[in-house]
C-alpha cells in the first residue's frame, strides 16, 4: 500500500513538471525549493509542538511532496531518481545497524550512538566536529549539534561548562563588556544543549511569549517570569 501511494505521488509530480503540467511547478528550480523545504520543516515543528495529529500528517505529506519534487529535478538532469535516494538510505540503515542486521552486538543506546558517530565520521572523512555541523544551521542550533556530538564521544562535562559560564557571569558584573556578554550567551547555549535542551527552540518560544505581551496600543512593557 505504501509503495503504491509513493508511486502515485511520483506520478503526480511527473505530471506537474510535464509539458501539460502546472506553469508554476514547471518553473521551479533547486534553489527555489530550498526555502520551501525549510518553511515546511518549521511548520512540522509547530504541528509537533501542538501535538496535533491532523496537522502532523499534513505537514509530513508536504515534506514527502517536496522530497519527491527535489528528486524529480535531479532526474531531469540525469543525475539520480527518487528510487536511487531510497535505495541509498535503505543500504545506509543496514550498514549503520550491524547490531541489528549483522552479528555485531551493542546493548546500550549510548553505545549505538557512539558507534554511529564514529563510523559516519570515518566514512565521510571528517577530521573534526566542524565537518559535521551544516553550514546553514542557525547559530544556537549549531551549538546544540556541537554539544550532542561531544556528549556521545564523551569529550565534555556539564560541570566544566557550568564553571566557565559562572566565571563569565562574574566577569560581566565587573566589566559589563560586550565580549563577555557574548561568551555568556555561548556557554549558556552549551550548558542547555548538554542538558538535552535545544537553545534555538527555547529562545524561539521565549521570544514568542514575550512578543505577545507587547501591544502596539500600549507604551509600557513588563517582562514575564
């Protein structure tokens, strides 16, 4: 059933991109779709936060459509097809899970993640975590990814980061300089990330909460606790 629905989606995209298809869809290029897929991912985040199954289903469908659309654009250039991308991820999942599909035994989730990170780094010829973090990710989310990698490699401790954060806070009380204020932001994001929180999401929620309190008809603003 899933296979038939996927084929139907591919057929729909083929028609939209065909000679008698939609003028707008036929005009789209890879660079045009990049912003659309980012928009759809954020809309999926909103649906997940709202815990709305109907919206989640809708947003997942939108993402499926865009992924197939992307594949169609590359197929038109004779680079690869949607089924090639699917075959690639199937093979990757099997190779990355030798403890499931082969005889390698790993009993803990942390052990699985550690193996995954090291194997992926080796395959992609990564020299450092900098090679792992996508260049287009927002700054706070980048700090989250950085700490996530460090944590699974057991290369960083919460207490060490907290000490650095407290040191910067004390320094800022004395000097009130911009550099130290930035370092407080940096270490705060790292501490939050190490505790399993995404600072990008937290700050977004906080800004949303505070911005809803600012009314254009009012001249005063009080921060919420």
